[in-house]
């Protein structure tokens, strides 16, 4: 399975200098937010792969102009070819904004999903906008991660955690790839491709 993950910055290679061959073999596209809805709509016209997205903290524009041909998986578990993807968008609340949350608010979102998560026996990919608290997040409030994400990783041990929000050009502190226990963490800034044969489901 070949998954394209994108976030925060529109790739010139996928938009300004687009070549359809760059999407060949892509089975799934995951957007971590803060991308123009027109960009996602554009990609959707050139691929048969589902495009799943969560909102970034700057994505209130999606409310009146949602990306065509794409699927919002906020607070949902979406299953694609047997792969379970949990979507939780937004950032830490640092000013008024629809897609900003404090730690308690994010915890409530997670608690509301708990029975569904247990029924699905967890998930394979955690798709968010923000990082997890203390794992490649920022020291400042706007870029601080959520503690609830750490608890999700500890309990369900997904294969992948894909996020955006902390741009790679912010500095070396923010790596493209890292590992937390059994989970591969990917910063999706601009674009990155994950390739794997099978995600082995964790038996509870």
C-alpha cells in the first residue's frame, strides 16, 4: 500500500508543476490540514485514491468551501482496505478559532470515541494536525501537542501517527521521521510517501 501524506504547505510539484505520473501507484492520500481546499480538490480530479482530511487551525475556510471529492474524517474511524484511520484535527487553543482546543476539550473528543475504538480494536493510523505533547512539539502554546494523543499511542499502539502543524523549516528540532514505542511518527509537512505491504493489527 502506498500512502501520500500532505500538510501545511502546497507542494509545487503537485500543483504548479503538476505531472499526473507523480500520483501513479498512490492508494490513499491523507491531509493533516492547513492546505487550501482548492489544492485538495485539484488532487482529487487526478486520482482514484480516496483523499481523507482533518482540519488545521487555519481551516475555517473549509466550512464554506470544502474540498470537492474529499472525505472529512474528524472524530471518525475510517476504514480503507482494512486499514483503520482515526482523525482528530485542530491545534491547541491560543486565540479564538473553531479548530482550536485546550487539553480538556481534546480529551473529551477522544473519550466520545472510546467505545468505537474498542469495538474496532483500535486503529492503525492516527491522523491529526497537531503533534502529541512532548513528542516533536513546540515549546510555545500554539505549537504544543495534545496529551490525549500520547494516551492513544500508549494504549492502542498504532503503526503510524501522521501529523503536521510544526513545519520542518522551523528547525532541526522537528524531524520528518521518528519513533515512539511501537509507532512510526511522520511529520507530513508539504508531502511524504509511506510504503508498506501490510499493517499488522495489534491483538488486544
